[in-house]
């Protein structure tokens, strides 16, 4: 069941992880620093990584610039409303399907 797989505590944990991980977006400005994995970057930091320019998005950024896995994780879990709306929609569709099966069989 979806609601037991993604409890509220688990969703909040994923949200906190996303806030810590942060994300990078492509920047057109000149980078101020070269990216380093041993640093947590503040918002708005401009870095150069593999000859590309990136700007930090989020409260802090510990992710690797250009890593699509980090990027997608951040944008899925950075807003708890998106996750809870998705789970509510899945639950409503499941309930509707079960009611249809109940009344038409």
C-alpha cells in the first residue's frame, strides 16, 4: 500500500535530505570558484565544473553539478506539497478503481 510505503516521517526525511543536497542550475555568469566535493555551497554560489558554469539553488548545496540523479531528487522532494499531492492522487485513484470493481462485478 502506498500510504504505508511513504509515511509522513519518511517523506519529511526525504525532504530534509533534499534540502541538504540542494541542486545546481546552469549559469550564464562567470564562475567565481572551482567546484569541490568537500565544501557545502551557500545559495547563489557560482562554480565551474567540467568546463560548465553552475549556480547553487536551494538553502545549501552539497550535490555534484550536472548530476541528473541529484537534480531530480532535489526537485521531487524539495516541496512536500508535491509529494503529498502525488500520494493523495494515487490513493484516490486506487479507491476509485476499487469502487468501480465493487459495483460492476
